[in-house]
């Protein structure tokens, strides 16, 4: 069933678990994510980035994703990830996303506040949930040439931001980095504990593929309720294609239907591995 981000995260807060937010790169990814959520009986967030929307054109990728969400046996939110300008936000709302992430984190704080307030007004008018960000997670998996340094979330900036912006969830920077292919970063739990103590809305972690499982579990204990996953799924899909090439050669790569099946299976397996960490008892 298709639901809003606010609703799915309110249940996560009550149940003390995190909802996995998985990036849809194509329809094989979308099917694999839904397959895993159904098998695990877990709520899920399917995210689409502006880059993916531009590549496929919005309706081509969004409409079938929304249809899969509507038909799913578990709660599914379809979320626009990392919209960095007002035009992208407006188009996302009009297109039918049930939630929007406005990322003004790379802008000066006051500009982030002003733009986030505008986005919040639009979202409230259209009954769309909103995620915002304070602090910079760092790097940019959508643009490998972008050198964006990590900037930890500052307590005083969060307080100033939330005093002026009505948002349903807040992404914070506590050590994770976008696009990491191995789990080797360590989180700043002292900072996360401070943030959790002063923030009443659900907290979001971006860049989870570079974080070890125990740190993810501890982050959930400290109040993280939405965890983004993208790179891990891309690696799983790429590895599946590589294995077909290694074992079957060009004959395997030429069977496009089998490629789609194997990508879907690989994505499902990768999602299941994350759901077992984020929501081990399959709470809806």
C-alpha cells in the first residue's frame, strides 16, 4: 500500500526500528526492493534521485514505481531523494511523490532555512511529507567528480533550523559518507546522542553503505529511523552481471531477460540483508 513518509516513520518511532530507504535505479531494482519487503513483511521506502528521473524521464520510472507501491502487501513510501532546488521539488510534488527530501545542506544555514520553509509550505498544501538536512554527509554518489567534504551537524544550527522549519524528518551528518563501497567509517555517537536528545522528529542517516552493521544497530538505538541505501544495491547488481559474464560469457550477457531476473534477485538479497539489521522483527 502507498503511504506517506510521516506515517511510516511514526510507526518506526513507536516500534524503535528503522525503515530502509532504497534507491530505485531501474525497474529491476524496484521489483527487487518490493520482493524483499514483502518477504520480510517490512515497511519500505523506495527513493528515486533527480538524476534517475532525468535519465528515464519522470513518468517512465515514477508511474510503475507508484503502481508497485500501491499493489504491495506492506506499507511503501515513494520518496524523491536529494532535491536541491525549488523547481525539482515542485515537479516532484506535481508528479505524485508521497514525500520529498529537500537538500539545502550545502547552502549557508539561513538560505537552507528560507528555502526549506518554502518547500515545507508547498508540501503541507499538497499533503506530502518532507525530509530536510542540516550538516553535510559528504561526497555525492550521483556525481563522482563532486568533492563535497563531510561537515558534522552542529547542535546550534539544528536548533535554529527546527525553530523555523516544519519538517517531518531530519537528515543529520554524524560520520557516514555517500557512495562508500566498503564499511569502514565510524559514527560519532556522542554527537548523535546529543542530537537525539534535542530533536523530537525522526532522524535520518544517509551514506549507510560505508557503516558497519553494529554501528547501524547502535544508531537505531540512538534514534535513527530512516536509513538510506544506494551503493550497496548497485554493487549487488553489478556483481550479478559480472558473475553471469564470468560463468557464461557473452551468451549469458546476451540473455537480457535472465540478466533482469538476476539483477532483481541480487537487489532483493541485498535489501533483505539490510532489513534484517534495520527491522529484525519485521514490525509494520
